């Protein structure tokens, strides 16, 4: 059997063949590019099946060549016209060359094509992935976006995008190709690759496809013309002989040229009719894929078949063929042919699609410009060759000088004075040259306007193109109107990239089908290492790597479904530069507020040490300014904050009630303390009053007794007859002499 088509030959390196404009020669197999597939699914073909496939392929090739012949002829003429090769009719150019007359080409076409293409380069489309339905996961969608960006970077996808866009704008269509490649020469891990199609004439697609991106095509070819000796080295001499030999009617002119053989990669879509079922446990899939356990559960009634219908499953078969042989076979893992068409202007006339770019309608205006410029140059060049008028005999003896006067610069021209009727004849005089007709200038101006009118672009890249009386706003409006007239090119490019993104989203689980580390590109163009693990039970998780290392994010690419959108706009780096410039302008306009945004200004700069400066300045920012807005938080974080706020409000209410109760108890304690104090004072006052009353009674009693005693004493001391003294008895039992008193 021939070599596996979806595995690289030898070391995976194939030299690119030579190329020239318009020839049917693609960029070659593309190194270790290979259609991804399961090796066990490679079709085993018998002789009868091989002949059926080749017959279909030859028939489809003839259909494609016939259907596309007019578009290809016009497209090739557009490219040649764009390069300035066919802007003069062949017979007119030949006649002018024979007459030694100028035949100038002032090619304005590249400027208009480049203006549209370069605008697309400045605003490159970007593929975005978002979860679809309740099974999708935002973190897995972010991983998908990062993987697509990484694959774009690794495969230099911007070159493929720019080439396809250039062909689309110039002649009406361009191509992109999706394939796979090994990550390293010593690895079995694969990744997606977006391949550049340098020659769009090498691809033939099913003309019955209705979608602009070709997503509904049933077959397609990627052709290559290989020299006979090179073909023999690759596949052997028996294939060459079988192709070049043959009877009448078996020459297959579309498949070989002199000393060259056409080899084609032939993609063919097969649609298998299968039964699609939806079970009561939520499963939706093919009946053939159900295991025996599930079928037994359905038969026993434990699981019910909710819905059932017939549907088609698309499979893309891949063959590498000549007109008479299949060289290699394989199966592409996706459900679409991995070719993306990027269309310019498409018009259907009586069932035939006509493709064109901006060159097609501007050809006549460009030819008028060429002719008027050539005529102006002719008139101007004839000015120094205006003849002299001289009387007969005036040049006698000086003929050589005067014959070369229009080609050489003589300081002095000598002539022979003559007379006529006795009067001297004036010296020879040059006939005044014919001025450039004003009509030629008007034609040139009209032709320039016609080019702008037919292309829809106001080309003002030079200062001379701008009017002195136009304001900046007027210029912006003119630029906007030009962008509107060519916006369909940008819109068609986004449609093509959306289909490319859908194919990549479909292929990612099939390419990243083993556990591995991968590098993804985040929205800010920074890199992040993640773990791809198709065996995970969760859609996404974080893996601990130790205290000193950050958590490693892990994703399951098989979890959920995801949709694709495409946006056009400046890149992240461009937006960052614009943001920094606008911040600087704001800081200059409002210097008092500059300190608040100083850290943000430095963060968006690209000079060395900007990150360290940003970290230092961020520490000086007041904490209240660093609080993130709710709109910038994820829904999970917002829900958690809302719950915490509710709990906080509830705690505040409980605290208010407890505070009120505590205040009431404090008041009660105060009243009780006041009562106790007043009762104490009252009792103390009663005791004091009682004590004072008792004391006063005792004192009064003692005073009374003392008074009685004094009275008795005084009575006893009354003077007696004879003056003799008398002893008095002391109340305490002693004796007192009268003299002592």
C-alpha cells in the first residue's frame, strides 16, 4: 500500500517547487503537514473502487475547469494588469514601438489595492471562542482562544491572511488552508497549522457550493504540476508510463503537460445516513455508538428513547491522485474540507458566479490615464524639436550645423545673409512649439477621478492629494466614505476566518487528544503554560504545584460546545500604544490629576524597567482607587460579593437589635442603681437622725442630772452660822470639802 497520506514522508521535509505568476504550481506539500486522522480508518481500496474514485475525480476536475474558466481568465488578467503588464492593447503597443513613439504606463492600481489590504493589516481580524449552551465552560473557551492564537503564531498565519486578502481585493478570491503538523521533529504531538496559498489558481472547488467560504462544498482539488523526472523519483516509473501512455481519448489533457504531470490532492465528502437518538438520561448521539449496557437498559425500559431521526454524518476522504492512479489515501478528521475561500465581489448571473476585485472596473480609467500621460509627454518632447524657417540659400555652407541644431547645443549658429527684391531677409527663426493642450490635462484629471470613482477609494496618501481648503474633519469623513465603499472586503474576510475558526474548534479535541503541556496566548499577547487533559472529569481545574509555584491550570478540550465569532480592530499592542498616548495627553491637560493615573501610564509603556516603575507607583495609589468595579468581575465573584453583602446587612440588623436591647438593660440598671442609692441615703439619714435624737436625749438627761447635782450642791453650799465648813458627798462616792468647791 502507498505511504500513509496523513503522515510525513521521511523526515517531513519537502522542498518547495519553483513558482511563477499564473502557472498551476502550489507552494508544495508544506513540510510535515498532514491531514490528521486515525491510522486505522485509512480506506482499503480494491481495483474497482479505485477506478470509481478516479472516474469521479476526473469528471469533477473537468466540471471545475469548465465552470471556473471565465473567472480564472479574468482574474489572471486582473493580476497582470495590476502588475502593469497588460495596460496597453498588444497591437497598439506594438505599433507605437515600431513608430518609436512613447508607450507609458503610469500604474495607479497598486496604490488602491494596497490601501484596502494595508487597512486590513492594521485592523487584523481575530478569532474569539465562547461557550454554547449549559455544557460550555468559560475557562475552556479561553483555553480554545489561547490555543488558536498559539497555532496562528506558530504557523505565521498573518502571512496566509495577508496573501488571501491581497488576492481577494485584486482579482476577487483568495484561499486559506488548514492542516496539521508535528510540534517537533522528535515528537508525536501535533498542532494545527494555517497554511498560505501563494497561487490561488492551484485550487479547484465544487462550483455548486453556495456559501462564500466554501463550507458546503462536496469536493475540492489542490493541484500541483511536477516535472516528469521528479515524479518518477517520488512515485516510480510505472505510474509515469501508465499516465503518458494510452489510446485515443485517454490522453487526459487536463492532467499533464509537456514533461509535467499533474498531481492533485482530492478531497471528497461522504455523507453516511445514521440514526440520531436522544435518551432520557440526556445523551444525544448516534445509535451505533451506544454500548451494550445502554442498549440493554433501553430494552429493559430503564432508559427511554425520547427522540429519534435520520441524519447525515459527514466524512472527508483524502486521496493523492494522478489521472490514472491513487498514490496515497487518508481521512481528514474534520467534517469540512480544510480549504477556506475568501471572496471579494460576487454576482450570480444566470446561475454562473462572477468574482471580481477593485481592479476589474478601474481598467479603462487606468488606460485613459496612460494614454493622456503618454500624449502629454509626446507633445512636451516635441517642443525642442520644432523646425526652423529659413529662406532659400541662408543655410548654404552651414547645412551640417543646422541639421543637428535640434539634437546638439551650439553656442553660435551661422547663416548666410540673403536679400529678396533688394531687401535683406530676416535670419532663420524657430517655429513656436505647440503647447500641451488643455484637454489632455482635463482628461488626466478626469481619469484620476474615474479611478477613484470605480474603486470607491479616495487615495490621499500624499500631501498633493489633499485639498488646502479641507479641514481635518472633512478628511476623516472622506476616509470614512472610502472605507464604507470597500468594507465588503473586510466583512468577507471575517466570514472566511469565522469558518476557519469553526474548523479549528472542531479539530482541537482531535489534535490535542493526549495529556500534554501546551502554551496558549492570552488576550494581552502574554504566554501561559497550561495542562491539556482529555481524561479530566471536570471541564477546568487548578493543580497545586507547591507553595513556591503558582497553580497550574488544566483543561478538558472535550467538555462542552463552543461557538466562534470574529472581530476586526487594532491589535492589542496598537491599542496599548494609543492608550498610553491618550493618557499622556490627559496628564498634560490635567496635571493635578496626573498622580492618580501615573501607574497606569507607566504600565502601558514599553521601555525597559516600566514594570518595576509600575509596581512602585501602584503602591502609592490610595487603596480606595484600587477597588475593582463590579462590571469587571466575573459573575461568580459578583454573586459571592452579593451574598456577602446580604450577610453583612443581616449582621448589621442583628447588631442594631442587640445594641437596642443592651441600651434598654443599661437604662434599667441605671434606674436600679439610682433607687438603691436613694434608699441608702434615706436609710442613712434615718439612722443619723435617730442617732442624733438618741444622743440628744442622753445628753439632755445627763445635763439634767448635772443640773440637779449642781443645784443640790449650790444648796448645800449656802453659808452656815459660825462659818464652819461642811463636807459634801461626791455623786461618784467621794467626799468633797466645801473649800474644794
